[in-house]
């Protein structure tokens, strides 16, 4: 389950708000399927205190968005979409027209997904590698990755973006323990993905975990340090400007380019271990631990080289 804040759904004067996390926690504790979540939403006392698009998937192939305010629920199932997918940003299609945020970012994503659908190339690798790092601007009609400095406005990754996560479900009849959460903590162009497999003993990489004296993970901290280099201007309106040449350059050694190169290795190695587990019908905990140890050391080395 996830949610994206909506800003065109609220239609009441209740002071109860920002309870999306409360609803999500309850759903994770009580719901097994998309239908369970639908029943939960309809059963909650009103006002619910939310204004959000909740996205949910289950281990039986169910996937849907629920656009929810304090009193109403509007459901959109992926199976009913002629495109085979649904997209949302910070507005709801059932809400008041032309209110809310994220319209250009939605168009950016829609352009990418439309092309990838025709090519049958939508994968977790594509979502984190292309979508989460895309600087194509549909309104202006061009890709800004070849510029030196750009204004950070309406790209898919924003300065405030804190993560990119893809939940890869299982096939019909497969155990849900093989569900994979491909997780990139921090500003996506300055981070790298790691697999999370909660169905096995060593499935949560240490680079994604908070340290003993902090809730901050090492990967997110390193990503933030790189982001601060990219958004280095602080005076006046400087924080709105992105030093694109640090992320992408003709030599191919920009931050995003080097991290993406490593990310491709991580996906390749991760898929080998995931496919092995599927064939055996169970996880090999030692194999997972070994893989995560190796790829995390590569991440440590690369960030050390970039941040020195």
C-alpha cells in the first residue's frame, strides 16, 4: 500500500486530517486483498481524515487506486484500464477539475509509460532507471539532461523526492514470500536501488536500515550529500536551480550515470538469486546474505569515490 497526497478531493470542514498513515497501518494489519482494503475503507468511521490516492496491490493479482476523502471513496482497478496501468500524482481524477498539483509531472510519466507499453518494456529496472531519473519536460518539449544548470520545476524527480520504490508482486500460485521491494532511498538521481525480501532472514539490506543511534539509513544519507552538491546554491532563489552537469555529462561519469551503471549490476545479480529461490520454492538465506553483502560493498565503494 502507498499513498500520494491529493489536493482536489476534500469537500468538508472537518479539522481531522493527515490520517493517511493511520489508515495504511490498519490496512497492513488487517487486509490480505484489495477487496479487504475496500471493505475497510467503507467501514471506517466518518470523517476519515484523509485526502489521498491510495494505491494497493495484493498477492492474488489485485491492483487498484482508491481516491479517498473524509466521506467518499472512488475506486479504480488496473484490470479495467485499457492501458494496463494507472498513474497518479497529487490530484485525483474524481476530484474538482484543474485543482491540485502534479499535472505536468503526470504528463511526463504518461509519455514514458505510453511508449514503454507499446514496446512491452515496463519493468522495475525501467521504472527506477528511466522514470525516476527522467528530466524530460512535456510542456517545454525536451530533455534537460544535456544542460548545465536547469530550474527544478515539474520533473518527475523533485528536490523534495525522498525515495523511489517498486513493489514487484508474484505470479498466480506463487508464494507471496517472493514479493520484492526494489528500494532507492534518497533523491533518485543521486541514489541506487537495493532489493528488499522480507520473506527471508537477511532480506533487509543494512544500508537501508537506521543505525543504532539514528533512524537515518546510510544510503539515504549518502544520497542527500550528493543532492546537496547538485543543489549547491543557497542564496536568494538558488535552491530552485539544479546543477545538471554533475548528474549527466558527455563523458558518461556524472553522478546519476555512475550510479545507474551499478544499479544495472544489482538488478542482474538480484534477479539471479530471486529466480533461484523461485525454482527451489524457498529462499536460500545464506545466498541472499552473500549477494547483499557483495552489492552493498560495491555501493560503499562507489559513494566513497564520488564523495571524496
